[in-house]
C-alpha cells in the first residue's frame, strides 16, 4: 500500500496491542515468544506513525490488570519491557521521538523506573512524535488520580470545566485521541483512555498484534478518512 500523505486528520492515535498470546499459539510458540514478537513490531509502528504525520501515539503496553497474570508471565513481561527500552531507545532518540511513560510507574522495580525516567528526560525536548507508553495503567485509576491531585491542591471541584479537569490527566497538554485501534478482533476498550476516548473513532483489526504491520495501520487510517465525525452535533 502506498504511504499516505502526511496531512490526514489523525493527530492522536491510541492502540490496544492485543493478541500476542493467541498469535503465539497459532504459530506453535510459547506465549513469551508472542510478547517478544509484539514488542519487536511496536518500533515499526512508531516509526511509521511518525512518517505518516501522526503527532501523538499512545499504546497500551501493560495494564493495571496485567499484574493478575501468573508470576512467571509478569516477571517475563517486566524483563522484556526493560530489554526493549535498552534496545529501542537508540532508535527512538535517532527518530526524534519524545517518550513518556504514563500510569502507576511506581509499581515497577526501581531499576525499570530509572530506565523510564532516564529515557523520558533524554527525549523531553524532542519535537517529533510524542510516544505515550501506558504502563501499569488503568483509565479509571487515572481519573481517580486526577481527583486526588485536585483535592490536594485545594481546588474547588464545582468550578472546574471538563477542559480544566483534563489538565490533571496523564495526557495533559495533548489532544484527545482521534482514533483507537484494537487488534486481534476483540471489540472493547478495556479501561484504556477512559476519559479521553469519548469521541474517538474505533477500529477493530482482526489481525493479532505481532502481525499488525505498517500496511495494516494504513488501512485503519484510510477507514478513518471515510468516517464523518459529528461530536454529538
């Protein structure tokens, strides 16, 4: 598929990267290999998203519910997360990508927290794509965190507008997502960007995440271009 012109209307794209374990099962591999191939695909999508003009990409990398998986899988995912930051940070820096980690980052081991903070600091002034990585993230928890912050600051909640409330979310200063993609055929949002997604266009891809190539992303963007957004009007 030809590369799309960079003036399409998706400024902020959210992706729920689903289907790593199903992909592994279909390919007679361990679930761990599915996660590994999923992380390898992510860097391709980040680079392609920037190439076609997307300004903000937010991916659901590790949900607050993922802590409920088996200890072996959680340990592997944390190790893979750390390994991926080490391996892919050079490419992200070379691509001028601004990286942010959003969620309950304090839940992770201190060594991984340091990796996250270091990469965030290194890229904070970059002017390319903003890449939000949701880690130990839940949309409802994000809203509760915003409420607690507002309370701690002594702000009268009765005076807040919706726009002002959004300033206390992890995505402060960013546009709301125009489109959210979920791979692997599942059709739900699973606590992803709960406040921000109310007017997002939804796109459910049948392919599992490790098979979600740049061409698949282009298909989603073409579909988005066909839709008419009314925002309740």
